[in-house]
C-alpha cells in the first residue's frame, strides 16, 4: 500500500534531476549519468511499491484542485495499465542512461544531454500519470519539446537540426489537433476528469460531435506514433544520438500515441468509423513501414522503419475493437519496447566501434564482437517473431486476431493475407540486419578497427534480451500477472480469457507464422544479394513524405508573408493610424446605435479661474503639438504647462495625493527630457522644391489633423457624458469604511495602494525595477552619434577664455558657473531628504507615501548632481541604485511574506499605534514597511535612470579604431 | 466645471494623438506625455468631480458621501508612476535608436 502523494514524487524527481543536471559542469559525464540513473531507480522503486494496491484492481488517484470552476485539477492517476507503461518508461530510461554514459563522447556537453533526457522522462511520465485530459495534452506538448531538443542535441549537425525541426512541427501539429479533440471530448463527456470520461463511453460514441473529435484525437495520436501518412518524421529523427533513438523511438515518445489510444479505447473504440479509420491507417503503416525497412542501408534507418511498421501493427490491433485485440496490443507494446530498445543499442555499439552504420560497408563482425552479435541476433529474432521469444507470442495473437476480425468489408479477407505478408517482410529485414552485419567476409575500409564494446555498455542490452527470452519461454510466470493487471484496468468486466502459452496446437496462426518465417528466409536467399544495390524502395519510393512536407511548409510561409505584405506594413505610423481609426470607429458604434445624450446628474458651478487655467493648459498643449518638431525646448516647456494645469486640477478636484505625485514626477520627467535633448539630431525646416509643401505631405497632415480632432472630440464627448451622470454604487464605500478600521490609515488612497491592493503595487514596483534595468543596459552599450559628441558652444567659449588667460586653469569658468545657486542647492540636499522621509512616514494618514517620498528623495540627488556635476558628486557620494532597487523589492516581498508566519495570506497587514514622546501617536503598520520598500525602489529607479543618462555626457567617445585596446565598459559606480 | 474639464481632456487628447502620429521620436514622446495627462484626468473624472472633499477620513464612523471617490485616485496614482517609467524608457530607447540608426525617425530610417 502506498500513499497517492508518492506519485507527485515520482513525477517530480526527473524534473528536479533535469534542473540539477543543467547546473553541472560541462564535463561532468559521470556525475550526470550517475544522478540520472539513480533517479530512474528511485522512481521505479517508488512505482513498484504500488503493485499490491493495483493488483486488487484499484486505481490510485491524487487530486489537487487548481481551477475547479473550469474543471481543471492537477490529477495524478495510476491504474494497472498506466503503471505498466510508467514502469516501461522508467525501466528502459534507466538502462538507456547507463548505455548513454558509455555512448556519449567526452567532448559532448553530456550533462545537458542528461538534463534533456530526464526532462523528457518526466514529461513522458506526466502523460502516463495524468488523470485530466488537458493535463495529458500539456505533458504531451512537453514531450514534443524535449524530443526536439534531444534529436537536435548535436546541433552543429545540419541533419540533426532538420530532423528535430520536422519532428517538432509534425508532432506539434498533432498536439494542436489533440488539444482541440480533448476539449471536444471533455465537452461531450461533461468533464475533463479521465475517470469520469472513461465511464461515459456510450454517451460519447452516440454524440453528434463524435466524428470530428475522433479524427482530431487520432491525428494527435498518429502524428506522435508515426502512422501513415505522418511516418516520415521518424526516419529523420535518427540523426539523434542513439540512446535517444533507443529511448524515444522504441519505448516512449512514439508509444505515446499508442498509449493514448489504449487509454481512451474504452471510450472511443467499437464504432464502425473507428474500425475503418484505425484499421486502414494501421494496416497501411504496417505494410509501408515493413516494405521500406527492407530497402534501408542505414542500420538505424532500418530499425526506424521497422518501428513504424510495428507501431502500425499495434494500431491495427486497437482498430479491430475486440478485447483480445487490446490484450495483444498492450502485450506487443511491451515486447516491441524491449527488443527494439536493445536493437537500437546494439546498432549504436556497432556505429560506435566501427564508425559506420551503413549495411553495405558492414560485414563479418561476428568475429570481432561475438557477444554483441549474439545479443543482436536474439533481439532481431524476437522482432521477426521466432518461437521461444516474446515477439512470437504477441505476433501469434495478432495473426489470430487478424483471422477473427469480422466487419463485413473487404478487410475481412485481406487482413490475414496482408498480415502474413507484413510478417514475412519483417522476417526478411531482420535477417538482412543480422546477416549483413555479422556474417560474411571480414569488413574492409571501416573507419575504426572493430572490437567488443565495454561490458557496462552491453549490460542494458543483456538485461533487455534476457527479458525477451524469459517472457518468450515462461510468459505466464513473468509478464502474465502484469499483463493481467494492465488489461483488467482498461477493460474491467470485458476482460477476455486469453492464454499466454507458447504452444496452442496446430492452427491457422501457427501456419501463418511458419509461412512468414519460411517465406522471409526464401525471399532473402532469392533477393538479398540485390538489396545493397538499390537506392530506393520500389513502388513506394515515390512517396516523398519529407519533400511534400517541405513544399507544404514553404507554401505556408510564403503565403503568410504575402498576406502580411498585403494587409500590413512595417511602418509604425501607418500601423498606429490604423489602430486609432479602428478604435474611433469602435467607439462611434456605441454613439451611432444608442445616440448621444448628456446626463442630468448634479454638476459643480464653474469657477472662472479653473476655466482660465485650462485656457492656458489647452493652449500650451496645442502649442506643444505645433512646436515639437523644430523648437523642442519650447515644446517641452509647453508640455510642462499642460502638466502643471493637470496637477492643479488634481488638487482642485480633491486629489491631493495625485497633485503632489504629479508635481514631483513632472519635475523629474522634465530633467530627464532635458538630459535627452542633447542626443537628438539638429532639425532644420524642410525645404521643398518649388517652395511648396507637396500634395501628399499636405494630405497626410490633413488626415492626421482630422483623426486627432475626431479623437479629441470623442474623448471630450465621452468624458462630458460620463461626468454629468450620477456615479453608480461602486466598491469605494467599502474602502472608505474599512480604511481606518481595517487598514489603520486615514489616507484612503494610500491605504488602497499599500494594503487593499498591495499586490498590484508590488507588481508595479517590479515594473519600475525592470524599466530601470532596461534603461541601464540600453545605455551601457550606447555610443552617441558623432555630431552630438562635441562640446556645446558655451563650454567651448568658456574653455577658450580659460586658455587665453594666464591666471586661469582649464575649466575654471565652468567650475564657478552659478556659484551661489549651487551652494544653495547643495544645502537643500538634507532638507529635501528630510522632506522625503516625512512624506514617506505620514503617507498612511496624510497625502504622501512611498511614491511621493521616493521621487522627492531622487530630486534631492538630482539637484546635487546638477549643482556639483557628476564627477564631483560621485567622488563624495556613492549611490548604488541597483542596490536600492533590490533591497526595496526584497523589503516589500518579505513584508508581504511575513503574513504567512502569522497564518494569513500573502501581503496581509498588521497595524497598531505607538506612543512616542514629543511626536505623539504614531501609526505603526506593516504597510509602512511595505511602503518603505516602494520608496526604496522608486529612489533606485529614478536615480538609476537619471544617472545613466547623465553619464552619457562624461563618456569618452567611441574609440575611432576597433583594433585599439577594447574600450572600457563603463558602469554606474566606476565611471567617474 | 464638467464642461471645461471635458474640453481640456479633448484638447489634450487631440494634441497627443497628432503628436504620436508624427515621424520623429521626440514628438512621439511628448505626444504620449499629453495623452497620459488626458487619460489620468479621464480616470479621475470617472469618480465624478468633487471639490474640497479629499479622501482623508476621520477616525470615527465614516460617511462615504462626504469624500471624493478614492478608487480612481489610487488608479491614477499608479498610472502616474507607470507613465513616468514608460516615458523614461521611451526616451532612452529613442536615444539608443538614434545612436544605432543615425536617425530619429520612428521607423529607424527616413522615408524620403
């Protein structure tokens, strides 16, 4: 008996290992493989501990609600079948890890390989252990992603990159279809919970949406399991390192589709359409794969096509819809995984030790590597279905099922014949694999002299081959109970009687087996010699899956870019115009449909001063718009006037906090812009030929004015209509009533920011920090344009004056510039800082707060810079804005997390009042601590941005020749 | 009052939209500044206009009708700080883009 929560551990272990492996040093081959192997063993052991529970026919479930309202829970589910499959994933995974330790070269970044492999193992376990349809799709996509990374592991290799890309596109395409299919299935069944869905098979099969859902899910499964016509990605994926092929392309990735079909078999199977689609596709894949495998010259290519063919066989079995077919499918899935993994590993050893995988070059290796040869022979015999091996048992079941199937279509009589034919091909390519590699004359011209592989590298193959033998000879004692648990968990009461005996007497399946074996041998004797000379598979060599794929892809990309050229533009102005015009149109629809009316709520009498204020403000806004092109400074000043009008309006309209903050921010922004102005190019009025503005320019400007006026009118109209209507009851009452009693502050705006909605504020200061770092890193690399680097005219005049007089040093005039205001500005520093702290502390009760305080403090710093100059300030004062930011963020987050200690949710606040002598009652709320964090982030951000800009002026211009000593990368603290 | 404020929002919006349509980055920065004034005033106006009623409450039982709506104010306060950050970022991006491309056109290349 095991706790269901152990499943979380089983699933989490590979991912944890993956992250750990990613941090290992590049050459830590042993450490990485040891850890990966250990994780495989521990997870397998944990999984085995569930055996006694599952043997009683129970299903283990662990549900963690996530979005219960949407039917999305994190559900782990272990039934007999998924247990068997997970064991396969972990067991073969562990063996592959051992194999890969010896296969991977020391030159490769092996920890990265194991990191990907473990992540893939985790994703695969995720697919297998998920008990929720959407969760399955999630992990399914992750397997696609990590298989992409694994196939492309040797990314310096073009064919690896191509293979990875093809595999990713094909499987992700299937993934999208699967997602839609699963959503449909969940919709039909009324739940995304797998167990619920499994219980509603009848409803699902009778539903009108059954067919589209079925097709979508099948596309998902077929792309993953390389079924015809999507089979072409698998042979290209053979550019992966062989351990990847042994793992992904025998036991796991390509079996995911099969897994899904088995998992959903009780729900989806049993209809005529299921039979037709799945049997046809399976049969086509079986034949195409087996036929193509015969003509491959690459060992791994042969194995890839053989895998395709065996996957087709399993699909075909599932398509038959009979319980016995399902038994055979599960059985063959396990068998195929064992013998195919060992064959891939053997192929890897041959490649590793001889330097080639080309069947035409290989020959007579039996003498050089007898043990590997023996192992490969046994595994290949299992693949061919030779008696006393596991492959024989499941193939026998398959042939029996092929005979049994009755659907009333042509398939009834075609199936047994084609099944025998495919088995014959299978025998043929197995013999070719063995005979050409291990027998015949000694090889010539091999890149390496072949020899036996190290013992530890052979061990995984030995274990797998032993499994083939044991299962093949005493099936009832070995695989029998496991298979029974698995089958029972899928079929329940429909579990058929089946016999795993080796000998069923003389019957049709045995006859078909014998025909296949003898036929295969005869065919090889007759045609085997000619195969090496063939460059293409006859008949189906024309089916260029990859070329079709590339053509379709190219057409798609061309079409997309043509469409993009047609409907879009790179020009930002045009895009913005479209955006605003569409917004205007969308806004007008409301007016046009319902008409425009002014409300009759209470209004305030107009104060003439307010009107004057906005005559001024509006005029400046328009003035700024007109002057911004040629008179930047004037435009900036006018924007400032508009900003001040806004600021006064805030105060007028009962928002002192806004007025205060706006005023402070306004000053900072102004300085910022002034600092930026220097780096802009000089702009002179255009000279148009003929002295007249061209028509198209006038047209464009006229259009812009029209849009701008329309936008302004629209905004004014909406604002007026809104303001003249009474305010509906909102959430404000709550805040006003709770601010003091719940939040301990009388300034409701501040209490909202640092208490009620402090999570928003936390997000906001994070944004500030990100902006500051972005600005910093953008300016680090920045070199101003050449014409902006020159000293300004005034400084040149002053320096010339200094140079002309004997009693003056260079820079004296500049140093005494504005001496009196400078002294005053320096004296202001402590005063403004005190003011900033005052704003911060009183913020909870009166206008102020962390934002206002922070901006004030940075104004103090700014004044100091302006008064004394960058160099002299930094010689005396070491401001480290990045530290202010990080400390502030940490302060805010830790304050918020402290609530956890008291058992409250994140960012809950605590407050009380503290009696201080002289000062009196002082509110002490944890929100104040949070506000200190805000303060610190704001100080750091503004200081970082301003200092970064200010530093541009004292930069040395870029060295004219790059071959000179690399110029120093200036940083905030050092570049003075 | 309402009409004046509505007109003010309108004028700010119109000037701002005109400026963000311009091809030079500095004009766009100024345009965004004007637009953010307009938007901030609009959000504040969504709480309806009140004079002499700042949301600084007493410590006793509170009568919500006596105070201006604090929610739009909190929103605008956030918006002011964020618009400062975006203005700063935009300014720096335009300086960097000017340094990299040699022009202050928004597309990074002059159209003529």
